[in-house]
């Protein structure tokens, strides 16, 4: 087995993703979609489910320990203010560009024109909020960040609450100096231990990615994709443009860092994001790639990345914008410039509150569609039309979300003097 470990992990993961796609399509063509899906569900998918459980197991302790130890490494809690402002500004800025790109792609490609919605089964969706209700909900969610019960927040995996508690603990350890040193050493050791466990779990990644991708491809089937192929193509094109242009400009032009090296350094995280369609589940892998491959030090990796997994949903914002235009084109709603602005702002707002789990954003669509008066019946038809194959698009937009997290973390790290550029430019270590 020595030859296996001589292959770079990102190469093994990428090969597993491609093989999973091929294997899933091959099984569906040989056995038939229903039989192949049942067989894979029994014999292959459990491997993917095990991998997801392993990386989800690491989310809470990894955030808590790396963030506390990262704040301690800053040496001055006042730096949190500068780091936080830059992080939020970048996340909001990239989301703005995602909105613009999504609306441009939706306008140029026009995926809703001539769409056959006759076979769509209406799906029950929550009632859409008004524009101002969406704003107040986002503001209200931030007001509820401090947890009433710290243990319950840890048990529930409430990422924002864990970040809040970790910041308080890290700042308190710095403030108490010698008295808090022993407690600080506990978090330093915990950070090293859980990063090592993450490395071990990542050795399972090629098998987990293969299982998840092959199962997804088989259950979706090519026939179900044909009716919605133009929309899927528009979403993938928009996401690719945003990832290459927006993040490319940030990394190559603004930061003057090698772009190919950046993408190569996060290939593991991108592959896991594509297979799991969950930013939250990918977080331990993203943190490991950021620290080991990109040279982002703990103060930034431990704070910017968990926050990004919660509020940075560029792919979701872009997706919701394209879906809004798809709906308008399919049903003949007339849109003016004001509608475009409202769609962009509302998509950005609801994307901030989107859960980092598969297909969560699809049920936020109702709020975006209220901006130009789409009826509940039409909303239900659109969701029913998209839901069967939403996973294929969700996988791609999760890749963009994770890539955006890493790009913002790289920018903040460089501006804060927390980026090891030599490590960034060196070949990937995992």
C-alpha cells in the first residue's frame, strides 16, 4: 500500500471524484437507474455516509480549539476588530459580485424561455417573506448569536454561537495572562490534536467521495437532467465565472499570489464540497487545506473560515438570482431595473441565513420571488420542477462557497500579516 500514500491526497480525491462519476453512469446504464440506485444505496452509499459522519464529528471541536488558540496567537485581542471588519467586508463584496454575475448570466442565457414545466409536480414551500422581513430576520439572527446554554450550543453544532464563545474564551485567556496560561495550553494542545485527527480522517476522503458522487449520479439519472439542462448549464457557467474571475482577481491581482497554486491548494476541500454539497461538513477539510497548503495561520483560519461556512454563500446568492430570472422567463413576468436590484439584494440577504446543508437554499426561493409578485402556485411549480435535480447544482455552488471562504481567508491573512507566503507557493503537502 506504500504506492497509495505516495500519491498526493488531492490527486487521490480528484481521481475518486472522476471515477465516481463514471462508475455511477456505468451502473445506471448496465443495471438500469432504479436497480443501480438500490444496489449503490445498500453497498456503496454507507461508505460515503461514514465519511460525512467522521468529518461532521470534527466540526465543533475543531472550530472551538483552533479559534481559541488562534486568538491566543494574536497576542492582542484588539486585532479582532480589524480582522472582523476586513472579513465581513470581503464576504459582502464577493456576494455582491456573485449577484451581478448571476443576473447577467440569467439574462444572457435565458434558461426559462420555452421551459416545459408541464410535468413538474408542485412542491410545498414556506411562504415567502417581504423584503423588510428578510432584513429584520437577518438582523435578528445576529442578535441571537450569544447562546443561553454553552453546552447546548456545542451539542447542537451552532457555529456562530461557538465562534462567539471561542472569541470570549481566547480574549479572556489573553487578559488573564499567567493565570490563564494553563487553560490556554489546553486549547493549544487540543488544536494540534484535532488537526491531526482531521489528517487521519482525510485519508478516508477518496473512498467517501467516490461513494457519494457515484450514488448521486446514479439516483439523478441523465433523463431527469435533460429537461432542465439549460438551467443547470447556466448555473454552472455563472458559478465558474464567479470562481475564476472574482476570486481570481482577488488572489492574482489584489494579493499578487499565484492563482493556480491557490486552486491546487484547496482541491481536497473542493472535491469534498462537491460530493457532500455541504459547506459545514467540508469545514474541517477547508481549515486543514488553508493551514497546511495555503500557509494561513491559526488566528485567521480558525476564525474567518468557520464564519464563512455560516454566512458566506456566494454560490447560493448567484443561484437564487438565476432561478428568479428563470421563473420570470418561464411564466412571462415583466422585470424592470428596480426588480433586478431587489432580486440581487434579497438573494444576498437570504443567502446569509442559508443553512450549510444540501438544498437548503431552494426553500428560500419564495422570498426572492416575492420581489416581483410571483404567485405561491408558480413558486410551488418551480420548486417541484427543480427539486429532483437540485443536488447537481447544489454540489457546484457549495464548491464556490468553500472556494470563497478560502479566498477571503487568504486575503485577510495577507493583510493581517498572518500568511506564510513561502508555504503558499510551495507544492501542496496533502
